C-alpha cells in the first residue's frame, strides 16, 4: 500500500468508529489513513487467535437490529452511509434474552426482537407499573437521541417520573448499563434512550462467524474507497502549532501531517496525545474511577442446547432485588453479570456453530488487577474464572453433564488485558463518564469519535465515526 507523509485526514485507531469514519471520508475523495498500534482491527469489538481458535472480544451481540423493510433506524442509516448491502453482514436474530433478579433468578423479564414480549412480561410481573412503563416508552421514542448539543440529564431522575417500583427500575437499567454505561449507578438520559432503543425496541443479532464478518466488510469497503491503513503503527502524539494540529508523530518517530485528525482513542487518551511532549502509556495515573469488566470464555465439546441451555441467547443476572453498578470492592463483583451463548442465535434450520461457547462477564476493579505480579495475576485469573462461572450457573438450568467433562478450552480477559490491547486508560470499556457529543476537543481540527463521543454499541460506534466525518470534515468542505 502506498504511504504518504500528508493526508486530508488522519484517523487514530482501527476500531469500528475509525473504520466507519475512514470509509465515509474516502467515499468523498479524501486522502485518509488509519493508524493502529496493534496488529488487528476492531479495537473493543475485535477478535484474537489463541491455540488455533478465534475468540470474539466485545461482541456479545450486535444491537440495533431491525428486520428488512423497517425504515428510519440506525442500522438502515449506517448501511446507506457506508454503501453496504444489508445481506453483507449476514445477521441472524437472537432467540430470547432474560433479565433475572433474585438469588437464582426467581424474578425475570424476557425480551426478544419483538418488543411486545417485554411489554407483556412487565404487565404480568408489575401490573401496577404498566401504564407508567408505556408512558416511558413513548418518551423514549420521541426523544432526540442524536442531538450533538443536548443538555445532560440523569436517567434515574427521568425514569423515576414514570415508574415507582425500584425493582422494575433496576431491572430495566441492568442490561442498559452493562451494555453502555460508563457512570456508576446512573446514566445520562440520552445514553439511556440510545441503549433502550438498541436493546428493547430494536434488538440483538449476530453473524454466524461473529465479529470477523463485520470487520471483513468494513475493511473491503475501506480498501475499495482508496483508504490507507497502517497497522502496528501507533500514534505517540498529535503535533500542534498555533492552536491547530499539524499532524501526528508515530511511535517510530516518523511525522505525518494532516488537515484534520479524528481520534477514537477516548477523550482523556486524546488529551494525553495533545500534550507538548509525548507521555508514555504506562505513565497514566491510576484513579480507579473508571468502570471495567472481566470476562470468561468457555469452549464446549457440544452445543449448549445439548446441556439444556438452548433457549437463552443472553442472560443479565443479579443475585439481589436491587442492582449495584459500581467499581467492585474486590477484583470482580460476582453479584451480577452477563451470560452469553453465541450458539443461541437463529442461524437457520439445522445450522449450528462447530463448538459450544459460554461467555460470562462481570464488573472488575482495574486497580486490583494491575497491581498483581505475573504469578499472582495468573493465580487470580484461575480463581476468578471459577468464581464467575459458579456465580453465573445459578441463573441457568442445571447442566445435563458436569461442565468440567464437556469443556475443551478456556480463556479470560481482565481490565489489564483491555488496557494493554486497546490503550483505554484503566481498561475502561465505555470510556469516560462524561461524553463529548459534538466530538470537539481543545484543538479546533482534532475531533473525537467512538466511545467518548457517545454513540454506543457496534452500530453506534460506526455511526459515531460517520457523524464526526460528516459534521467536522465533509459538511465544511474540509
């Protein structure tokens, strides 16, 4: 691939938002290059190879799924803006997901890609709240969640104006927070609306081969449009002069100039790149204020359905009747989490994945993981892998075979892993609590896209890249 020393736009990071921004800009003739420090694309929604297997990271499910023919949705907008045929993503719908509260999930709400299922369960379990719930849904539908200049408002406060039962409120917040909140205990209402629509009003889907399908489509579109990409080529700092960015300095010391810089690194991470002198990555202060997660992945020698786990696609569990979403007091918080069975999407009659997969995700404390020695770290992973799995199994039917007999392979990632491979400070999956919806930074031609811009999920991340490219570069003829 040809390499230049000047571009119309430099993009930092080859995650979903960076790739989407690159495609959009290249379609309009911009000379654009994406710089990625690692050897794989996808960022927080990528994949890795280990012992001959490919593991997804980030992708439990693609949210914002709607069936063909439904107009005016984020998925439709994304496909139009990137000129992608709907069939290219090969999306297959979820079967059924659940929100389970209580020591063994005694109270549950089901939801599918048909919103009527959730509405019916709310009416059945919380009959006195159904009218308020319907009013809340109407408020969500009318809210302008794509405004780049909306005033932040507490979602807890807004939802409290419609619902009185704290258990129902927590059951609604639980999946939305696990899939998109960077704030302990609450969300900004605009973020709540985005996630409510993405999970409940629209829904879950997944390509049979996982996130690799989406990444292949994006890379091909970017290549066809003439975009350039440099892997294992990180940006050490953004160079500035007189309040404007001149370009970037790479880890190698090479200097690239550009008219615009779009960063998917995050707001605090981008501020560090804008420092007068380069700041080494391991010099970041450890505040412990950001939220992160640990996840276990178990490969089974059979389909989960053969163990009695064939109905649930994703289970959001919480052992109490009040939900606590905050930095844990220990390495992990086993009280709540997410169980995902990638096998349990509707791939078509008789179609199964080659192996069974069980994924369990829990909140984790970055500070406790990063302080461990290598030996202690390995021991902690083994201990907490078992603890997370034991906790999650309480919310599933007892397996028809002991799990130890049907397990082929296991792996686990922690906040330490997330920080190492994405550069997100403190392993923060959803970035900083405060989002910058208009994408502006203190430098006039440097813009944010991705997690800290505020559109969440895979579809949201790509729309973030598109929106920032449109708003800051293409609309101004820059």
